[in-house]
C-alpha cells in the first residue's frame, strides 16, 4: 500500500512570521556590518543579534554574502518587493518627466533618498569586495546597474535635444554617473558633514549646470525625498 503523500502547509500567518524573522535578521546584520565591518561580522553574531538560531539564518540566506545581498536589495528598493529599480515608480517618474530641469531635480531627490538608505552599506560592500568573490560580483553588478540607470536618464534628455551644445550621450552619462556616485555622497555628507538637504540642492544644481549648460534660476517644485 502506497504511503500517503505529505502535504506542505504554508499559512498566511506562517509566511508573515517568516518574513518578520528575515526582516529582523537583516536589521541585525545591518547594525553589525555598520559597527564592525563585513569581514569581522560572523553568521553566529548575526543570529545572536537577531535573537534566532544560527540554523535559521542559514536557512533564510544560505551564507553571509547572501545576507548582504538581501540587505542591499531591501535598502535600495525601499521595501521587500522584487521589482528592480528600473520599473519603480520613483525612477519611472524621472524618465517620463518632459521638463529637463525638473527631470534632473527629481533625479537628485531620488539620489538623496536612496543614498540615505544605502550610503553606509555601499561602503561596506565596496570594502567586502576586496576579500570575498561573491561580494565582488555584487559590487560589479551594482556598478553596472547604476551606470545603466543613469544612461537611461541621459537618453531621455538626448531624445528631447536637451543636453547642452557639444555634449554627447557618452560624456553626459559619465558626468551624471560621477556626480551621482555614492562616493560623492560619502565625501560630502559622510566626511564633510553636509546635510542631505544641502547635498540634494547642490546635486540638482550641478546636474543642471553640467548637463543642460545653465544654472537653474528658480527651483522647481519637487516632492521631498522622504515622500518617495
């Protein structure tokens, strides 16, 4: 006689509990990564900080690099949904905006908002990439996706002939990528003590000056970063 087939049972409550546990693990990992760095943080330390069994951490994320990847995705996107940045409403709003100056100011708003979430973590990833091949691959992917997203903004400006005279798409992409690079945030906000508000205002003006060829005389109404 055949043995009865075991049925897996996944109740909504159990799924919610699993999601809450994963969120707690990621929050604990973020605290430890920022406090001690990637190399000095162990899976056991993450489990202890989160108040869960070590096995639970491995089952959820498989490895320390898996924890860091999941934490990056969560902080970059601002939630736990799987949708990449390229299809997020706040990024699509930039691409679809018709006014060139407002487009760049929206991009500066997004830069401030995202870097406020991931700025410290990016430094951890960049540091960890020197010793861990998995983190090196993550860093390479971050750089590639970031460049592609910035180029899409430039392409949307070029289609409307909005780039300053003599500025090609490749050079404009390099300028936007450089100004918007997290290293600039780390220097001005992290090292020099600029407020996020000051950084956003400066970045928006720099975008307009370098890419459109004119400083903005009037700041256009752009939703605050914490509303994105």
